[in-house]
C-alpha cells in the first residue's frame, strides 16, 4: 500500500525565461523492461474533488498484460497547497506510492517540469493525465502495449469529453470539442499532455523540457512534443487507451468556448512562428486565419437556423482566427488565468 511522500526539490538552474533541470543519466536500479517503473504525473490547481476522483480511478487501473512498478506524482500549482489534504487522505488506501509536490510558480510548464524532475530519477517512463480526467481501467496497459509493439518513444490516446448533466442542451449536441480518432499505430507529429506516455530517454536527451516562457499561456505540451518529433522521437496513437473528461457547466458557456478558441489559435500561431521559417510561417498562419474567417462567417446564415449552437460554432472559427492573428503580433494569451480556465 502506498503512502504520501513529500518531494524534495530537484536541483535546477535558471536562465532568462527558462529552467534547465539536471538529472543523472539513468535512474538507479532500473532496467530496460517494457513493464518497468512508471510514474503517472498529475498537475492540479484548486480542483480537490476532481483530483480525488482521478486518484480513485488510478487506484482501479488494471494490467492484464503488464505488471509495472507504478507510482503517482501530484504537483500542486497552488502555493497554498490546497491539494495536500486530498493527497494525504487518498494515500492511506492507495495501491501505489503517492508523491506530493508544490510548485509555487504559477504556470503549467513550471508544474510539468517539476513533475518530470521529481519522477525521472526513479522511473523508466512518465505518463501524464489531467486532474479533471478519469482513465478507463486498462488505459495505461494499452499505452504500454502500443509502446512495445511499435517501439514508440511517445504514445498518446483519445480524451472523450462529456458535459455535466446541468450543461446547456445546445452544448451537449455540439461535437466540435471531441478529439480526432486515428487507427492504433498511426504516427503523429504532436500530442497533448492529458493522455500520454513518454519514455524516460526522451527527457534525458532533450533540454529544455516544457518551455517556461509560455507561463500562463497554453500549448507548452504541444511545443514540447512537436520539438521531440522533429528531433527524431516517434509519437504513436493508441486508440484503445481512453480517458474521459467531464466538463462542468461553468465552462460550457459561449464565453468560455470562444475564449478557448482564441487561446488555441493564439498558441498555434506562436508555435508555428517559433518552430517554422520566419516569413513562410507567418504567411501560412495568416492564410489559415483568413480561411477560418471565411468558414465561420460564410456559413453563418445557414447556421443561424441551428440556433445558438450554430452561431457559437461559426464564431468559434472567427475567434480562433483572431487568436492566430494576435499570435503573429507576438501577443501571448494567458489562458490559465482563473477567470478563463479555472473552475469556480
């Protein structure tokens, strides 16, 4: 049975806007077994009940094919340590060792880096899952199987979103929040941190990890995985490795959806300019933004017949285009401010 373990900060040095973590080349005592030592990392910020639900679900994970040595690492991005009571309580009955850390600097890339630094000295691989998600029982076993079969460096799977029962009906009928699905084994160029397994060698050979200059903006996970793929690491899709996300009614409002569209466009544009050719990338982003505006406004008369859902869907494309154009100016939208991303 696991127990709560308070983390000791890893050694790090800073340069402007970035944190460089230094770790040993390999974890002591860890071999190269496909079912070796794994850490499931969770970043949380003032969502105690959702965190409790996730930890309970992790306790129910099933491994029909593998028997990993598993641990859970929770990094609390609230300097007040609001997640500690939940972690202390859940650690009393958890099957897996539970490590609790506080990252006082607000910003999800800081917390992600803290989680990796905390776990990497002990494990072969790191999985990430969001604190408002729930994995299906064989989630991690499926990720491990696809990693083995395809010799993948990074494996990712689908996140199925569900609206809470009290969400508006027009939102429940909307499909644009659902992820794309691919056949298992499909190679991708990027991934998200809500459902992913990363081999430890990726972190040991890459630096920096999640770009802390992004701060409270979105997209630090996409930036890292795009950079990893360009460095030669393979990203493979595991369609049976499913996690579910329940979205509260407080998020599923027209304002929240349109702000999210703006944020996605803003992060995508900044990433394209950062990783691509200076002039070509800017022209490509501007062209994509124009097409999104045409798609949104051109179909608006027809979508008016579908009521509020149709109007918001059209405005979604326009707001995403606006976010992309704002990114071309160098502006970074702080998506992870409480008023935008946080739950009440």
